[in-house]
């Protein structure tokens, strides 16, 4: 970086090549200074934009990960409870011959099925 007259520093690309005489001693230097300040500033801006985009993407991924964790919890706990009820009630229906008992079991089956339906709809809504 070189300081300009305005007390601001700017980026320069500086190159120098020595010219040697017949004895191998440096007799003079040839060089160039190229102002690359605008290019460096554009690159820094591009990097900042990419970092901002990566942060936003990271937030989105974190949100999706949280949603997936909630779905996994729902799958393992909330869905399993009414499903276990339904399985147990079906087994009771298979072993009970009384009509009045069967009617009560069917009512409980309907309730458990409705709970399961609500839970599945809530999971689908999260996705």
C-alpha cells in the first residue's frame, strides 16, 4: 500500500527486475508500479458479499435442521402414541365377542385415528 497525497492509502502492485553488467553486478533496476486499489476493493466487496450469503445460508440450514429435529421428535413420540393405541384396540377387537364392548373400542379407535391424523397433518405443515 502506498500513501496518496490525500492521506489515503491505496493498493499498488510493484515489480522490479535488476539489470546486471558483464561482471554480474546490478547496474540498474527496471520496475513498474500499477495501481490495483479498485480491483482489490472490488475483491474485498465480493468476499464480504459471499460471507453475507454464507451466513444467510447457514441460518436457513439451521432453521431447516431444527424443523427436521422437531419432525423426528414428532415421528418418534407424537405419532407413535395414537398408533400404539390403535394397534392395542384392534387386538382387543379381535379377542372380544361382546357388541357393546366392540362399540366402545370402535369409538376409541376413531378418536386415536383422529389424533393421529391431526399429528400427521401438523408434521406435513412443518415441512
